[in-house]
C-alpha cells in the first residue's frame, strides 16, 4: 500500500460494544503509540455523529491512515483480521444471527464511515479469533452434528483483550509466566474467563454467543436449556423475546432487582441482602470457573484479573480468591486493596495479578499489519 507517509500517520481504533462506544487514536506503525482516547457510555446516534466528525477532522488534517474495528463475532470463517471489502461486509451481515446485540451497530458504523469516506481503509478485528483453535473437547457442543457443521460451536469472546494480556504478561513477568498455565478473568459488564497454556486458549467460559458463561451485569450466563424453554412457553416469548430477556433483564440486575452495576451493588450490599447475594453469586461462579480451568490445564501458575471490575474492585477480587487457598492462592490484603500489579503474597504458589487491558491498541496493531508499512 504505497502512499505518502504524511498521509498515513494515524489509525483510529473503534471498540463498539452493546452499550458503549470507545475510540482511540494511535500512530500508524508496528508498535502504535496512543495519541488520544475517548470513551462514551452510550453508542447512540449522537456518539456516532461525533465519531464521524472526528474522522472528518483527522482527514482534513491529512493525518488518518485507516480505521480499525472490534467485531464481536467472526463466525466459522474469520479468525484473522480482514480488510473490509463489500464481500467481507456481506459476510458480516450473514453473521448477525450469531451476535444480534453487537453486529448490527458495528456494521452500521462501518457503513456510515464508508459512505462519508469511501477511500478510507477499514479493518475488522474479530473478538473470537483468539479462541479459533480450541481443542475439540472444548469446542464441540453436545448437539447433532448437522448443527456443528453449520458453525454452532464454542467460539469464545474478549479475544482482543486476552491477546493483549498474554502479550503484556510476557513483558511484565517473562516468557515462562506467559507460556505457563494461566487463567485470565476479563471482568466487566460482560465477563468471561479463559484457560491459557503456551499463550493459546484451551477453554473459555463464553460459548456460541457472549450471552453464555458466568453471570454478568444484565446477561444470565449459562442456564439449563429447560429454563429457557419453560419461560418461553409460559410467557409466550419468541426467539427475540428470549434473547432480550436473558441479555438485558437478567444477571446481576435480576438478582439484585435494582442494578447490574457492580459499583452500585457494592455500595448497597450493607443494607440490601439482594445486592449482597448478586455479588456473592458473581464471585462464586468465577471462583468455580477458575477451579475447573485449573483442572483443565492440569495445574495453575498465574491468575490475571482485568476489565473494569477485575481492575477496580478489590472486594470482588477478594471474594473470588477466598476459597482458592487449596490451589495455593494467597492474597495480600494490602496489595489487593491498592490494586498493585501483583496482589498475591510472596509465598503464594500461584501469582495473582491485576493488569489493565487495552483492546484498542490490539486493533491498531492489527490494522497496521493488514495494511502494511506505507514507507516500504
């Protein structure tokens, strides 16, 4: 891709979630450097308009090389970043049923940017990619083969975050730590865990969609399928109604009856038993997942907490680790309260760490890798 170096000086990384829109401007190079970052708590039309205005301003300054996007689901076909073409966009539309809460907004944003700036390259970075080579024992679901052949399998999500954290763990603790047996807990409004060996995903809590796994802010996490069928029949819900119930009206919100925001739950729990129960269930399910992943890995060397809750809620980390002493986890109360990088004691057999994640820098790296060095 031969273009003037002055033109290709920055990349905008866009991380559109189901209820937020994050963007970050990086230098366009193999090791991107952050220039600016914006986080919006909503992904409505006004925020999209602001983002388009920002892109227009960057283009007027002849500073923007490309836009990279986090795409939640790559389906069975996409496990590498892709330059967005009409064919790729068409394929993404066909995957909407895989992630109906995320893909429509992401596709609409891609189309809006393409309409406004048709010559501006865009790259799709898939959150499922990190888990694309899960072993069959984790990947295959116990449903008829015909569905497996149609791509209904465990995909796993938060892949950009996991890829960054493995890379960062190696930088901070060395290759032996990053390549050992690691459980990473990406904990936020959407929460998942991954069992990682040799830097590769062995298993993960989320499954076919980001709705599965541990309980989340408004998502149910794993349920007995009979519960889904019973509620659908008795309430007369169609597929969209079921999706809405278990995506937006369940989880911590449903247990507490008030909120799915962990900060509010922690503030309320002293006087509200339902809020306390919601936190306890959240910690319990994550603790169970860590124990099961230790078994899947055949041992455990590192636990890494990340994401909004994982990075900023010491009390939740404490409750998760309380009960993991049999594995060799020893949490240092003072380090944990201060959210130090290492929050385990010096004699803990398992190192417990807090590492902030950065999905946007991974988008910027992938975008550069796909579009190439403009100076070469």
